C-alpha cells in the first residue's frame, strides 16, 4: 500500500512538473495588454526602457508628448509638450541615461536629461525629410532612418558629435533601423517596398555591402529590435504581428497581437526578456515574453 502511494505521488510530481513546463512554454510569445495609456494617437511610437526599468514612448494623449510607465505599471506624462512644435518618433538611450529622440517635425535629434527634464537639440539638418527611427551603438553613435512617405523613398544618416552624415540615399521608404549585437551589421527596412536590408558596418560607422536580408510579400513594416543572439524582431504594421527572424535571415516565428498597427518594439522587464509593443490603433501597450534578452538591455 505504501509503495503504491509513493508511486502515485511520484507520478503526480512529474505530471505537475510537465504541466508547469508547458505553462511556461505557453506564456512565451503570447501578447497581453500591459498598461492602458488613455486616448491613443496615431503617433504612438518609440518605446525604450531606461536602466531602472521605466518604459518611455512618444505621443500618448496628444502629439508632442512623452509617456512613461514605471516598474509598477503606473502611466504618466513625462513631457507634456516638446518645445517649438517638435514631435518625436524613435527613442534610444545612450550612456549616462541620456535620452535621444528623433524629432521628425523639427528635423532634429533631441536629448532629454531624465533627472531635470531639460530638452536640448543634439543635431539639426533641414536637408532631412524627417529623422524617423533611431539605432544606437559604439559610444552613442546614432543611425537614423529618413523616409519620404510622399515619394516612397528614403535615406540613412549617421548622427555623431552633434552632426548628421549621409550614409545612403535614394532607397525605398526607410523606417525601422537596428544594429546587430556585435555592432558589425546595420539593418534597415523599407515599409512600402517590404524589404529588410543588411549593411556591413565598420569601426567608424560607415556602411557597405548592401544585401537583401528578408522580403515580405504583404503588409507593412515599422520598428525593429535585435536580441542578444542577433535575432531580429520586426513589427508588421497593418497585420497585427511581430515577426522574429534569425541572424541568418530565416523566418522563425510570428507573434499575434491584439491590435493591427504595431509601430515599434523594445525589450525590458527584470531580465530583458519582456517585449513591449506600441500600437497605433489601441489604447494599450502590449507585451509578450521572449527567450533571449534584448540586445541593448541593461539595468542598474
């Protein structure tokens, strides 16, 4: 009788372990609502996480604002209005918690001091269509996509030491932009043409060897981020998904979202394994769990 009981307990133990494992597996890549951010705008974009785990994003409630969600899930306006009619898109964090923003209406890259909220112009160039999304690496070297939506064309710029430097012109509608974990590849997507391009990136931030990394046959693309293994997560605007590609350009997974218009993605959480997605057709930030931390995830 004791042996039978022990055997049953052992069986139940392993069943519970299996169920827990399955449950954990099911949680991965399942999008859920994170935080309600009030009346959304069609410019809700640019998620980025600071060293303390706070999530920032642009244009909640109204254009020109910066939203913040703290680690307890509380939403507030970090900046009510950017000065001079500026409107931000992509956000990236550099050294010393410096926040960089692509100001597409002012043709600027702005910086914000998180402690004082002081806003400064880091770089300006009226020749740009608009700095749209940003990538960062290599001691605060920035890369900016520069689409002309009207003409379905675009450029790529390097932003360094307060100046814009043109890297590539006459492309398609350049939008999402990211650097590989080893900082040797620059990825740029073209929303209208549905191409993802890869460039070799040298030690001073110049690009070469342009090649097609992946092509989609339908729907658009917006922001994208790498994890530490070099997998590339791309938001599929209009389709309501995030696609995960390998560092070799192979399709790995497609994550279904609740909204249809995801605009960008960032990694955070306690271990960098939570993906946060901004959407332009819902009042919620969505999130899902991943296996590998984001490339630029850091914490204090």
